[in-house]
């Protein structure tokens, strides 16, 4: 993950693409889906970190 103090800003997409390749996911599919998945994950984790109970 790419982080700054107090927030997550994204994934290391090079690592995520490599992981997808190792799992047999076609690179074109991974390149299409990963940014969408990353955006949702980042938003949800940052929302969770803002809650008092974290």
C-alpha cells in the first residue's frame, strides 16, 4: 500500500499486477479491474480510519 500519515492513498499496482500474473489473471483483465477495486478499498479503509474506534 501507498500511505501518508493518517491516510492510505493507494496500492502498489506493480506488485498487484505481478500477484495477479502469478495467480493466472490475464494482465489486461488485472489492469482493467485493479484501479476500480483500489479506489473502493482506499475509500473504505480511510473511512474506517476516521471512525473513533478505527
